[in-house]
């Protein structure tokens, strides 16, 4: 039964990532006025499957002095952690495989382990280039992970819950992207850096470190890193939709068409996720790459101070206006009480 569940989880992810890579190549080709994949299958639709078959059939190259078993385990760990993290995402009102009250903490804990796959890949390859690339990637992930959670603290504070379903339900009348507009922009920048995407794709910068931490990988091992990266992109797109785009909710004016069933909400959630995922592609096509020192400056000198400012700004408003500017059933902060992230289990 467990094996069947794993297969049913992996196959849709692999197919989704395959068509996502096709969409990426087509969109970038359109922006750059090129054709893109158009030979294998109708409109190039089978090109991702041809690339996957090629990766499976290619010879696996083993570095002479690599720590062999850990060398093979690193890409498996990266892809496996991405699959596990998907189980903590709530796509509908009731869809949650684990404890819905603290599923975000589980997601945050599992996703933080992704850096171990990168470090293992760089260290076990026994190459100074891959080691330097993995250290840079680890520094980037550690830095932006702090900004990731700090920017979400005002939303947890105002909603009074860590439950992803409750956070979506609070956005029934208005989306958080309108209330937290600067936070929305900064959070999108952070998930770009978290997933090593342009303009923050320094761990895989070919011109600087010879492809970074995955230099010594080939064939299916390299494909697992590739699948893990694109799965994380879709995963962070879901997180972005849940926290800022209202999850599965739609604007109120669409209710003129009558009562909507659960299927429509599911479709709306996936449409929003596809929109955010396409924004990853557009950013890659139009922006150049930062230097590593510029990347660290953006994180520690710009985004992190601004995220703390947003957090204390909303604390001040909650205290001053007794629950911010909206009637949201929030916990008011008393002058004599310390700040507590209050959670309602009802």
C-alpha cells in the first residue's frame, strides 16, 4: 500500500514537472522571439519525455575519489524532500494528510533539509569547485530562510493561527496581497532565491563555478536534482497562493454565476498556482544574474530589515487600533502582556 502511494505521488509530479519545463522553454522562446521545442511530438509536446528517456539511458559517471554511496544519496534526498513537502499543502478545505494545525511547521522543517542534499552533493564529489558551489548555495538558503519566515509572521499574527486552511478562510472577502502588498513583493523575491532561480541562480551559475554543486553528476542523478528544483518551484508557488492570493477562493463578483462546487475551487487554486509558476519563467527571461556579494547584501541589508520593520509595524497597529483596521477577531495586545502568537483551536 505504501509503495502504491509513493508511485501515485511520484508519477503526477514527474508529468507535471515535464510539462512545466516544456512551458518554460516555450514561454522563454516566445519572449526571445524563437520557436522553442517543435520537433518531438505535436508542438514539441513530447520533448520533455525524450529528455527524460535520454537521462535514464545515459551512462552514470562516478568521480574516482567520490564518497560513492553518499554521492548517489544526495540527489535522491533532494527529490525525496520535495515530494514529502507536498503532503503538507492544503489544496482544498479538507485536503490535509497531516495535522492541519501545525502542517506549516512540518513543511518548514522538511523544506529546510534541502540544503543537506546540496552540501552532500558538493562534499562527496571530492572537487573543490563543487564544494565551493555547495557552500555558496547553503549560505544562500540559510540567509533567505530567515527572511521567509519573518515575512510571514505578520500574517500569522493578524490571523491568530498557523493553520493554512484557516489562513485561506480569512481571505474569503479580501486577499492578503492587497493588505500586505509590500510583503507580497518581497516574499516573491525570497521564493526566487529559495528555489535558486534567476536572478539568484548563483549555486548553478555556469560562468562562475562550472555548474556549481552538481558538476560531477550526470544521467538520472542530475535529472533528480532537476526534478527536485522544479518541484520546489511548484511547491513555493502553492505556498504563495495560500498566503497571498486567497488559496482556492475567488473574487466575490464571480458568485453572480450561482453556487460553485468544490471542483471549481480546486481548479481556481491550480490556475493561481500556474500563474505564479509562470512568473518564475518570465523573471528568468527578462532579468540578469546578480553577483554573490549583491545577493547577500539584498538579503541581510535590505529584505531582512524591511521584514522586521513590517512585523513590528503590524504589532504596533494591532496594539494601537485594538485589532488593526479590520474587524478580524484578533487577539488584542495589552500593554502589560508580552507578545504571544495566539492559536485558536476552535
